[in-house]
C-alpha cells in the first residue's frame, strides 16, 4: 500500500464514513466460515474508518484488531468502533507477531497491495489453517444511471482490477474461493456526492476537475429528479473471496 492514492483517504475520512456502504453480514460471515475451530483473533487490514471492522465485531465473539497506514482513518475508526485496538501498518508490513491471528481480512483494499509480498506477510501473521478474506462492494453498472455515474467519476482501481480477472493471492495460501451478493442501498443526492468525494482519484484531482465532476453529477441527478432528502436505489454487487493458509 505505497501508492499516494492508497493513503489519500484520510483527507476525506468523514465523507468515506458517510458515503461508503456497509458490508452485507452474510458476505462477511461467509469469508470467515473456514476459520479453524476455536479461532479467536481477526485482523482487519486497510481498515479505514471501520466499515468492515464493525461487521467483524458483529459477526461473533472473536477479538478484532485494525491495521491501516493512515492515522486520520484510524482516528475515525476509533470513534466508530470504540475499543478495537488499532495499529499503523500495511498488508505488506503488519505490526503483529508471527502466527498471532486466525484470519486477516481486507475490505476495498487488496487492489492497493503488492500481492506476493502481501500474501507472504499475511501468511506470517496467520496461524496454520487460518484464512485470508477479501471483499469489495461494487456499484452495479448494469443499471443505466449507475453506469453513467461511473463514467462521470471514472472507474476505481478496484473496479479496473476485478474487471480484468480475480484478485491474485500467492503462497502460503490455497486457491481462492469466491461468492457474490446483489443488493440495493437507498441513497440521497448528498450521500452520492460524499461517496464520490471519498474516491482516491477525486481526492487527488485538482479543483477544476473536482468541480467538473460535481457539475456533471448534478446534471445527472437533476435528470433523475433526485433532490433534497429524496432517495434512489443504488444497486451493489458484493464480491467476497477466501483462501486458507497451508
């Protein structure tokens, strides 16, 4: 996670928290199904503001720790999920002891990592038989207005990577299993703008480009009749992957 865009999110931590969707509980539970019996500790890496962290806490009685390279994101996580220990670090370099966790999960994050180095580091901190879980919430561009929104904002690194094929995971992990879930999120015009402003390409864009994107989004929302507290159903596809450590 060394790309400047990968560490840009702290500048828009509040928009990230408000604009990004939660993870479906059943998808999170599926990622963890293959944890060893009696498993007790999960590391959420690239944890951001705690979107996945809170789902992990809700999924069971395991201890959850959060790792992220951005102090501003971890500060927001501490507010959102009090009591979860937080650590500065990346998937390639985690401040955790060898064989200290039963699962490592990454939400909206594996596309930022170097997969061979990250797989080796996750393998180092994960016990034998432990799980690596990867999950993404992706807008469903099969819907016309959603596809037009993506054209305005441009595809994210995650969308580009997953369109090209499945994520790459290396030793010491077995081949990936995967599942998907389709669902809708009611969302307002303001939250759509906040979702857009939390994207790394827009955070790092110049003011002229940010304003151009905002104006084009407003034109789309006007066409859709989306105003004030009105909501529209934003369709998502959640894709989850899991692999066991040998």
